[in-house]
C-alpha cells in the first residue's frame, strides 16, 4: 500500500484494508503503524476495545473509585500516569497504593485527585472533554499525544456520548463495558488522510480506488466441534452419533460457501487496484500451486479476469523491510500483580431498558424515518441526512436544556457534535437548528409558560423506574426533557424534531416518565409533546397514558 501511495499518488483515504474479522485488527494495526501508514478502524466489532477508548474508560473509573486495582494499573501505566512497569507494580503491591503513589509520584497523584474533583462536579460528557483536552504529561493533553486516526476515534466516542446525554458516569461506564465485543454499527469516519480498516461484512456497498484483502487464506480451524445443529430443522448430532460425520461435512460446506460469498464482497470493493495478501509455506513449490489455484478460483467462482492475467508475486518475508514495531499497547498491564486478573462480579440487578430501545425492538418508525435517503447531495456535496438529523436533535435539546436564547446561538456551532460534519452538513444543521429553536422561543410565553413564570424548572431530568409485570422485573432508565411547576400545576414536556406529528409513537415513553415522577415525587404532571418543527403542543390525556403503560409492560414480556 505504501507503494500505491508513494509511487502512484493514491491518497491514504482512497485505500481500504478488509479483514474477515476484527480479531485480525491488532496485528494488522501494528504492521501498518510500524510502516508509518496512518489508519483508522471504522465501526464494527473492536471499536470499544480500542486502546484509546480503554484509556479513557480506565481513567474515568479510577476517578470514581481510586481503589479499582485493574483500572488503577491501566491509569498508572498509560498516558495519564506514564509510570514504568516497576514503579506501577511497586504502587499496586503497597499496603496503601494511594499513599505510596503520593510518596513516589506526587505529580501523578495530583492528576488523579484532579480527575476525582472533576467527576464530582461535571456531567459525564464535560468530564470526558476536560479529561482529554487538559495538559497532563509533558505539557500535552491526551488528544495531543494521539495520532489523527486515534483522535478521530476519541471524537467518535464523544459524539456517541453526546447522543445519549448521560447524566451519571456510572451508567456511561456500564454501557461502555457492555458494548465491548458488540457488532456496533459504523460511525462517521472523519476527513483525515488515513487508510480505512473494515470487516468484509462492514464494507458492503462501499468502494475505494485501492483495496487490500488481508491474509486471505485465514480460515476456520481444521477441527470438528463436539456437536452440530442442522439449520432450520433443529436436528443435531454429537460425537458418536450415526449422523455426526454427515452433519459435520454439511457444516463445513456451508462455511466454505460463506467464505466464497465474503470473498466476492471483498473483491468487488476495488474500483482500480486490488491487493491480496495470502500466506503460504515456502517448500517444494507448494506456494506456487496454491497461488495459481487461488487465481483460477477467483476467475471461475467469482468472475474476475482469467487467472493468467493476475500478477502473482511471491514476497519472502525474511527479505522485506522490517517495520518499526512498538511493543503491543495492550500488554502494558499484563505484568501487573495477578490479583488484577480476578473477574469483577457484575452488579446484581434486573435488565435495564430504555423507552427508545423498546420502541426500536417493537419495530416502531424511527424519529429519522422521514429523512428519506440516508445520503443526499446538497450543492454537489454528499450529505448524510441521518447524521444531520441526529446532530440537529442533539443541539436543539442541548440549547433548550441550557436555556439558551438567540444571543447564544453562535455558541452551538462550537459544540463537539458539529466537529464531525462536512461543510454542507454544517450549513444544513445550522439552518435546521436555527429554525427549530426560533419556533421554540416563539412558543415561550404563548403556548408554553415563559421561563420566568415557572416556580420550579428541571431540564434534562434523569429517571430510573423499576417495574414488575407478572414476576418479570425491569429497570427503565432515560432522561426527561423537562419537568416544571407553575403554581400548583406540574408539567412534563418532551421535545420532538420529527417531520410528522404522530403522538401515538410516544404514548408509552411519556407514560413511563409520568409514572416515574409520580412514584418519586408524588405529583401527577400533565404530559405534553412539543413538535418544534410545527410549533405545535400536544397534550396527552392521563387515561390514555395509563392504558399505554399497561399495554407496554405486556409487550415487553413478549419481546
């Protein structure tokens, strides 16, 4: 890939490396970094395991609980602490690790105290932003120490946090742990010049001028599982059963067919140049036979040009320039005291759910459903309409929650959520947000009480509501857009940026909010949906919401 960049002039951003699974990413990343090739892992499995994400998780956890041994080790050994292995282990083995840290590394102890002070006073998003931007080691901030791809990954993490609007750091850290190893959808890539790393599955529908398939012959382990299940029929066979060998052969044939299907996906992503990495043993000419067999397969099974047209080059790894490989970053806590390896017992609690997750599992239309095509063109520049809609919602809710008036409108354009947008997308978001907030401000003092007329006012109010339905326990969590009191009258408001007015989509959500307020505060608020795009306030009848609440609890059991 370096030759394609240096000799043929392809920008890094016009190249992609496709891997079969994210298990290949750590080794691939070390090789790319060693050859000084900038890269970014885009979405998918592995994002929440990236070292820059884990750095921040450990720092946040140790700010909450300095006695958390594993996170303390990662903090001390990582960029926030900068201690060497011996110094870290000396601190961890001390009877009082924090006192030992104060004695042997007072500057690091001061950083830990600073994080602890911030975590007590700042909302989670602001805490993370302060943590990554404040100079710590050698006068540099955490962001300044990162390469562009890693900085972009931190931006992606902050963007995700802004979308959820967490009010408690504990909830945020719990979600970040739960998401490790998940099949996370792709996130915005950013505009920096770097090679994109995708899984074959994640690359569907995309195209680059130069594409490399990494370690193509990496396959499934050549051993049999103890039992096999035949898809669709429910039949299974274990070792010793008469059908075991037949079921195993059928399973292997399905895996081979899936491999060819993924191969076709990968080979059809390149617009101009396709590079294939294929490792073989160097003996008895076997590698030449296997490479020609591969090329012939590409022609016969996938439909690429005839194998005689494919340029095959054997590269002796021993003669290749050696990359400048740093020590694998994930090993920096591996030599810590063995007590760090003890598993942490999860908090015993019922399943945690949110109204939005329930709405999605029911298959209800998304609030973005009216955005039409996900990618459109505005004045010749592609615009991600879904990203525009999400960013618009984030900024509108933020401005309303902060009680910002027209004089603070320009401050919105410096928020973190705006940094992920192209020029056309920024212009679209500014236009949308300005129009929606103007309608909100026009409602104040008319359809909605003026801010000054409210005796109590609670924007962005977090809720946790345990429920039980026929023995099925659930804990609901979310954020109420606004709860306020005028005289004796309590009002619950939820702000919508939808392009259509469909109050029925939110009956269960508002019913949950209303029930939580009643059980926590003993008041019965009026519930309203405020459709900002239309300047319309829809009040929901209490009886309607109670019916929606009972109906929703029944549906969650079925899900």
